[in-house]
C-alpha cells in the first residue's frame, strides 16, 4: 500500500503528457489493434478517438483539443493512395498542413502537432509512432495554452488604446 | 540473305528445333566457351541462322569453337539443342566449302587451348582449391 | 428461400463469389481448407499497379463476407465428392479437427506464447515460427486458434496440455475427431487457388541451397511490415540490409522442361512491384530484373513499367539466367546471363528473388478430376473460351487461378461471373430474394427520456482483468454522470452475456450503452445486435477498446492502464449521451437492368441477368446486334466465332425478359442506383422526329458495354497502300470467300506489332494484338505452308496459354524479330511494291524485305463518345479514356458510381473470352443489387443543416461519391443517403459547419475530447492498479 | 514615393466611367465611394442615377470592401468600383459560384495607390484588377510591382514563434470579440457564424484572452485559400489588433506550398476542396 501511495505521489511530480490521437477506422485504428494482438508495448499516454477517415477531422477539433489542454495531438490515416474512401486523406493532408503552419506560427511547438500515416499491416510502426510522439511531447513539457499569460486585459492596454488612432 | 537457310537446317537431324528458339540466352549464359571466348555467342549464332545469314555463319569460326559439352542443351527451356545445331552447321560449312586450309590447324590450336583449360580445372580440383561443383560441369542432353 | 451454393476456397475469389451470392439472397457454404480466410492475397504485402496495402483492402472484405447472414463458413474443411445433378447436388465434406472449439475460442491468444513446441510458420512461408497451437495469421478470420496435431505433445505423447490449462473458455479439445458431413447445393463454385512454383527443378538456381535465393511469395512476406523481418529487406544469412538485388522472371514458367510452357501472366508485373517497393524500402539499392519479354498487358500496367524504368531507375536485362553460383563473399550470389551486346555476362548480388509462377496444386487437380471436371494438360480447369467460368460438368463453375494464370482483378471478375452462373441453378424467386426491408424492427422511443447509460466492462478472462483492475473501473464508472448501471462481466462476447445486457436494459430502462472490451472493428456488430434484440436502437451503443488498445499494450503499467480504461469509458459515456437513434433508410429499387451496348459484352450480360430472372432493357445504337465480334473470324484458340455469336443473339432476341432497343441513341441519363432513367432517341429520321418519340426506360442498374474501336494507323503506308491492312481487316479478309490478299502470288507477309500502342501519346498495351497476330499467322501458315511470315514485335505478350500458340508459331517456322520503339521499321512504297527496312537489335543487322502483305496490329482505342457517356453517367474515365473501375484490384467491374457496372472494351482492351467472362461478372454484380426489394442506405450518413448552409460547394467538390450536391434552386447542399458512404469528408471541410456526420457528430467528438481531458481525476489516481 | 495613380485622377476617371456605366449598362445600382455630405468622410454609397455619380470619389480612406456589399444585393444587377483586392474577392465569389457574373459590372482600379494606415497595402501583391469590365488608372507593371515588393516582409514574419506567442498574448488581451474583423472580411459571408453556435459550442463563453485567441485561430482556419490579404479585418478592429498576421501567414504558405493565390481566377477550385497527389507533407512523421 505504501508503495501505491509512493507511486501516486511520484505521479504528481512526473510529467504524464496527455495526447489525443485521431485515428482513421480503416488503417491506423486497425494498426493500433494489430499492435495489440502482437502485444507490442507503448506508453499509455494516448487517448484515441476513432473517426471514419482523416477527411472527417475538421481542423477546429484539433484546436479544441489543445484549448482543452491536450499536451499533444496525433492524427494518423491511411497512407496516401490507400484511403478507404478513395481520397479523403489527400484533402486531410492539405487541411493539416495549413493547421500546422498556423499553430506553429502562433507559437505552438511542432513537437505537439503530429500528423502521419499508418497502414493496417503496420502494428509495429504504430507502436513506434506512439513512443516517438510521447518523447516529442515530453521534450517540450506541459502545454500551457496558446498564450503566455491568459486572462483579462490588464491596465497597460488602456494607454495603447488612447494613442491608437481608431477612436 | 538466304531465306531457306533456316529450313535447310531444320531438315537435318539435330536441326529440327532451330526455330523454337525465343532468344532467351540461356545457352550463352551457361556456355563454358562463351565464358572464356568473348565473341562466342550461341544465342546470336541461332538468331543469325534464323535470319538467314548463312554465309556469315558458315564461314565464321564460331561454329567450330563449341566443345559439345551440351550444357546449352540442358539449359534450354525450349529444347532447341544448340549443340546439335552446331553439328549441322559444321556439316553445311564443309559441304559448302567453307573449310579453309588453315582452319584445320587453327582448330588444332583451339582444341589444345580447350584441353589446357580442362587440365587447369583438373589441377585446381586436385590441388583442392575448388571442386567440380564450382565448375558445375554436368552431362546435358535429353 | 433459394437453394444454397457451395463455394470451395476462401481466398479472394471464393470470398467475392460468396459475397455476391449472399447479396443476391442465396445461402452460401464457404469451404476453406486452411484455418482462416484470405488465401494467397492475405500473404501479399502490396498490390500492383497502385501499391495498395493488401491487408488494408482485403480485411474489410473478409470480415463482411464472414459476418454475412447468408454465408456459413467451414474452415479446415475439404470437399470429398459430389453426387447428383445441377439444382440438387449432394456435397460431401470433411472437416479436419482443429482441436479448438470454434464457438468457445475468442481468439484471446493466451495459449499462443505458452506452447512449448515451435513449428515453422506457414503464413510467413516458413521464415518464422509459431507454436503447435497458433493462429494462422495475426488478423485471422475466424479469429480462432488451431492445433497442429502432428507437432502437439499432448495429442502425440499425452504430455504438456498447457494450452488446455491456460484457456479460460475450455475451448481446447484434444479429442476432436475429423467430421464428415453432407450439404445439399444447387451448384458449386470451385475457387481453390494455386501454389507458387520455382523453376528450381530445372534451372540451376540453388533455391534452398543458397539461403539468399527466395521465391516471390517469400519476398512478399519479407517486404511486409508484419512479416518475419518486420518489413526490413535483410539477408537470412547475416541479417545485412540488401544493397544489390536481382529478380529472375519466368522462373519455371515458359519452360518446356517443367512441362509448364504457359506464361504465368502475373510475374512480370509483381516483379516490377517488388522492384519499386524495394526501392522505397532502401535508398540507392541496385535492382536488376532479368526477363525475356516484359508482359505488362493489364490495365495501367504499362505505365507502371515505364515508371519503374524511366523514373525509378530499375534496370531491365533481357536474358534468362542460366544458373546461380555462390559469389565471392559468403552469402553473395553470382548470376550467369547473357547481355544483348556482349553475350555472356555474370553479376553478383546480395539477394535473388525467383518470380515463381502459378500452378494448381496436385491436390486441386486431383479433386477436380474427382469432381469429374475436365482439366487441361497443365492441371487447370479446362474451359470453353466461349463459355468461360463453366466447367465440363454442368452446375460446377471455376473462378480464380484454378481457371488458369490470373491476377487478382481477373480472379474477382471470375468470381462475380461464376456467382451469376451458379445463381441460375439456385432458382431465385426474385421478389422474396435479398435483404428484407429495413425498419422492420420497432425500437423503443428514447427521445424524451432522461439519459440512462449502462456501462458493461469485460474481463475477457485475464486478457483485460490480468492488467486492468476491472472491478475498480466498474465502480468508478458507476459514478460517472448519466450512468444508471455499471457491471463487469467475465466474457461479454459469450451468448449468455448478450442476454444479460438485454435484461439489464429492460430492468433499468437503459437508453444508452457503453461496452468496454475489445475492438469495435470486430465486435461492434455483435453488441449492436444484442441491444437491438432488447428493443434499443443499435446506434445508441458506444464501444471503448480497453483490450487491444489497453491491457494488451500496457502490460507493464497496470495502474495507468486502469486509469486509461476509466477515462475512455467516461469519454464513451460523454460521447454516447448525444448519440441519436439512427435508422437505415429504404429506397425503392427497380428490378430491371439497363444494358448499354449490344455487342458480345452487352448481349452476354443481358442473357445472364435474364436467366437469373431479372428483366433487362438492352440498348444498341446500331440496327444490328453483335458489335465488333461480327468481324472476328476465329477465336484465339482458332474456333469459328460466328456460330456462337449467332446463338447468343438468338437467345437474347428470344428471351421474354429482354426488351431490345436497337438503333436507339442515348439522349440523357439521370438518377442513381435503384432508379436510373435512360432517355432514348428512336431510329426516327430527324426531320419527322418530335420529343414525344423519345423513349424513356427505367432500371435499378446500368451496365456499360459500349465497346471500343480500332486505331487507324497513320504510319507504315497504311493510308496509301492496299497491301497494308490491320489485323482486324485481315480477319475479315480471312473470313471472306475470295481471300484476295493471301493469294498464291502473295509470298511474303510481314506483321508489325504495337502500332499505336505503348507509345508516348498512348502509353498502354492493347493486350490482345500479340495473340491475335499469332493466331492469324498460324492460321495462314497452316493453310499455306509456303508463305513466309515474319512478325516484328517489341515484347511478345502471349500471356497465359497463348504462350503455346507462340511456340506453335515458331515451330511452324514463322519468323520473329524484335524492334525498338525508338527505331521503328521503315516502310516505303513504289507503285504496289512495298519496301520494309528494320534493324534486328540482337545481331544489329539492317534487314530489307519486300513484303507482299503488311499487317499492322492497330491499337484498341476507347470510343470517342466515352467522355459524353461518362458525363451523363457521372462516372469517371481513366487517363486513357476507358471507363474507370471503382477499385483496380477488388472492384474491377464496378464503376466509381454505385449501380453502374462495366464490361468489355469500354473498360479496357481484352479478348472475346475475357469480355464474355467480364460481362458475366457485371451481371453477377448487378444481380446483387437487383435482387433487393429495397436498397438500404447507411445509417451513419452526412446531414445538412439548411439554416447554416451557404451553398459554397466545398462539400460537393470533396465528395468522391457524388453523394452531396448543391441544389441550385434551394441554394443548399443536399445529401443522397443512398450514395453517401459516411466518410465525413464534407464535414471536415464545411466552413459554416452545416454538414455533420451521423454517428460522428461534431458535438459527440467535442464531448469526447473535453471528457478525455477533464482534470477531475484526483480521488481515482491515488488508488487502483493491481 | 510610389509610382501609382493619384487619388485625384482616379476619382475623376471613376466619375466618368460610373456615368457611362449607369447610362449604358442596365444596372440596378452602382456601389462606389463618395464624400459624406455631413461627415465629409469617404463613405460607401449606392448610386442609381448617372447624375449622382458626380459625388463619387476615391481616397486613401476608401477602406470598406465594396465587394462584400455586393452580396447584400445578390439578386440585383450591380456595378461596383473595385480595388484590386475587391476584384480578387469577387473572383473568389465566382469560383464558389455564390454570385452571378451576369449580374456584375466591375470597374477595376489599376495601379491602386493603397489606403491610409492599411499595412496590408504595403505588402500588396495585386495592384491591378484580376477581373473587370471597365478599368480606371494606369496599370502598374509587374516589374514595378516586383521592385516595390522587393525585401518587403509580411506582418510578424520576422518574429520567432515564441515572440509571436508573447506578442499575441498582449494583442488578444485587448480583443473583446466584437467580431468587427469578421464582419469587415469580404470572404466571410456565412449567414450563421460558428462563433454564435452553441450546439456545438466551438468557442466557449467568457472573454478571457485565451478564448479570444481560440476565436481567432478558428476564424483563421476558415480562411486558408480564401483570405485575399486585403487588411480589412485589421483596419476594422477597434482595438488595433494585428490578427491579420495569421491569415497573411497562411496566405503566403498556400502560395509557397501549393502555388495557390486566392481569387486570382474564377475558375480555380478553392484550396481546401482540392488536392494534388504530389502535395508536400512538411513536418509529417
């Protein structure tokens, strides 16, 4: 029991990143299952959300996940050309590229935004990817939000408004 | 160009399968002579015969270089039997007087050369550096 | 209910045949000799020419076939014999003991790693090992273990028995005996597949002697990420990554010495695939292909070949390899070959792959003979080219490689075609066939109820409970908002647990269910049925995967795994609380086929459908039926075409279920699967024609069989000389009485191949020209031995049995010379004297001839009006303007648009026999739709909120299925529920978020995200773990 | 000193063309700018009679995007005085087929001199109309344009991500989610905006700076392949927040990665409902 408490305490200190993984039903989710049936071990930090196709994933959902405090994101679909729905992942690729550009531009560390492909036969690759993603996220530490000091405007802005020309 | 050349060969015992050749090159690839003598190319000899270049084939030296080991015969996926075709070509060469005086002695030299090569192999084998497997000489024919 | 059909063989061909029949509403017994379905295709890594992942495309097909209500699968079962006659066969079967109870085993795999014995892994071609008790493959369907009796200690020496001790389902039955049983069947489809063979017997390739010489099937496993080397291309001898690799084509094929003179048809293209994928795996690897003729004759294969050659830097060497010897370094291999210029050459490699050919197993050939089915000299089914897929025994049909060398799409075509034929014996009563209408079952109305979630957590024996503290998870789950009832169960998948779920639903009046167990990919249908049984809408279920993606992958972190399981359940509750009761819509389906085109393809498709009992409307633009086939003298096997064509036309004309609209042009096509409408222009002269003359016909499906056309050559003096004709013209010539062109004074005949094909502006192979030229040449030579015939070709593509025709032609003394595309023969004409000059590449000789007749193998072109037709049908063409199939491998006769099927030259070049086979396939596929009284839409389809939609058209642009379109009048996007596949691509792109995807609503996903990231874990984190 | 047309010349030309259009084309109305009678400011006006055209002007304060006003009266046949950026917005409408070309008479401004205080104008890469029926002013040659753009950096381009994060933390602290940026944007024209939706609630209530940031990030993700970089959003912001930097960044990325510039032709399919199999995968695993 003591050890249990010990563990529990350590748990508070050490950083356990929370990673939201959006996996397409046909390839990447299947790969995750294969990793399981092959008993490959990977960190327990990912929380999978099953979607029919990466094309389903509206970029706003990723922003939402970060807003709610996800330390990292993983989006994985069928390899380009393998999409169960013909070409959904090609569209997704553009959306995510734009999303990644925007978020990184505004200061989100690239390590938190992980997009990749994984086929139903690549259980090993899936396990590898999860490890890799967890490492990447750990390397940049806990996610503190999009802003350095979220909260209400403090006094100093008032001055700015005064000498702004828009009044 | 001699259109009937192909047929002439096919009419002789041993030449029957000439036209079955689809030029895969197995004969040349397995031929110990080709391995040593650069211009000796059974695939090419057959092709030329099929095209009807009788003059060139019969007057040439190549047809006399074959040592009749018959590896080509066992290697051929279409049972063309080059070794036998060569014999037919030799007959025709003689009949058509392509057997020049000096050819005999040149062939002698050539045979000696082949003999030397064979002894060489034998020595290597006896010396234990290699065994026959490495030369994988095997009887051909079917 | 129609009579059942037995399908022998659970490979891709058997699976396709079974699925098509089942979809027609016919009960199917699917017989597979190995422990799981999938056959050869399941062993492949990728598939040509798209390099699709084989498992990815096959697995869903296997599962849906195995789960189909009309399919009964018998694994480890073989066919002993067959008595009776078509319509009433008695099929005797033998089921080998599996020593594992298929009902009880859940595939948990506990036993697998405990088995002390290790035997070579058949699935991995013996390159790895598994226990005496094992699963044939990781993703085995059925997902059940099997014991190899010959190796099992318990069975042989009554020792061990550890698997029995470990199994929590007491599924192990060492005492199991072989079962013999009989099933009644209307007809039988034989799809037993093939073995790969290497030419090792005859060519000195040292397979088995040199460990680094592998066969192509072994290489598939080596390339595969789930294979023995995890997809690393390394040598067995030293585990070194390969830097220099050779592929040997025709290893055993096209070889008289193996008694397999035929061409295996697939090796060229799969070797190119291997080359390309090897290049993907290893940067700057050197890849050499040794070949005799490159036979990339299939649809899209030539482009694949060009890509390998031109952009991927694969080296092609035109030579057979005579032998493989040990190389200078241990493990290396020395190849002896011939190169074009210098004759003998030798080259060393790290690894050599033998492109082994396709042959029927002796076992298959024997059992065919036992079935009194005539086999040909190669042991394949002996098939009448005018009646493909039928065997010599009525009521028994062959599909896949048992019919001869074939690739996957051809096998799939065979399968659907065989289904169309087999179905005709099953006496369908068209109306009561097919899936019964949806919504028969009334579900409880839950809309206005308070949300009451029931959570069921599965132990899966120790699979989950061994790592995750299931009781704790259950307790915590009970505390989650909205949760009315939480319970943990040892095995949720067992049938009594299903009942238990039902009872609890009634007891607690639950209206949402969360099942925390294994993967929804395999078990969702099971639990959906379970709650539907209890009167709850099956879409009010959420599954959370705490085994495959929980306990199995976090063995070392039980506490975290437990916590994760709880979080997933909590998120599942959040997600399911907003789930809507969904229903599959019903759409009326017009039980009539519309066949466009009255050539061989259209006629045959119409006949088969009518014979199945479906009314058909056949549209032909010409007054006469028959199409191109009318100008063919003889088939490629040399048999007259006319009698067979006449019989076909007579049958169609005489069939009471077929209406013929000859001389009718298509004006417009509207509608979608289930109800297409064709507007026809009757053969009324323009001036007198009025709109009321227009004919309108309706049907549930459309079969496109509009044929192709022959290329009109511009080169080789075709335009300005009588003596230069095309192969098709030659055929007409030969069929006409006065054969003016092949008169006696016509002594020298030349034929030039690839005229207009395989060129820059037409980079595809016309497929039939080589065999056609051979056939015509042989025909002439046999009747006029004196004539001197020469065929100038680039690659001789006499695939399959046509290789025998090639050999025969050579035997008859027909001359063959190659030419290079960048150095074409030159033809000039003085008066009526033709002069032909060409360079023979091997000898480098310039050869001049004065042919009396020059026959050109003109390319097969797509019809010019393909584009207009495709626009009317809203289904795309490929880059060569032939109709594009929905999937090159697994849906070769379906167009990209539901309910539209393709047959014959409209789909791509193919010969008469292949056309007949494909049109039967089209009929089979069409029947699987026509047999349904209603078409069921998917439940999880997109839905548009008209308030929000701004009609920007993004959804319409991204939808691959034309399932959502902007209604110009209403200015909103509208979803066609029949066509929607539920991919959600529209939902992903929609700017105002007006489109949402049922089952995956934005709100649901957001709730899931928010709950997964909720922070209130304080009390739970302190405890837990095991 | 830029070498484009003077406001004076342009105003004069516009008057003339406007009269011509109102006289010759059967348009219901013409959208342009005029000197406000009382305010004296440059205001958007709807002109229906040729004689009214006399009041028309084009000044450095002609900030509003008349292209957006077009959507208000879709069903009417309208003429519009269009800055080059307006013409791009219009081309974009046409690519999405939300307005009928037959209902439009576009008076495009060549060599646009730009607007006062609009930083977007300093980066402007489209100084002549991409689509028009009438044109005023001298075209500015691509050479001149190139010369002007030489070395011009776009907004916040030079900052590091970390600096931007700091910067945005300051900026968005001032945001009041008044949606002026959205309302001013010519390519934002949904009837119901996602921010006002509460089922699902994309942007949660509460006006803390990070929620404001979410609003802007999400808004920006509606923009790739649409934003024509006109700067209207920034100009409209009562708090002077430079949120344009986000859309502008994607504007340039789309060009760099996909060679895509929004609204350069009515035919081009929108960026995100199109793809190429060869699209790059920057930073994918």
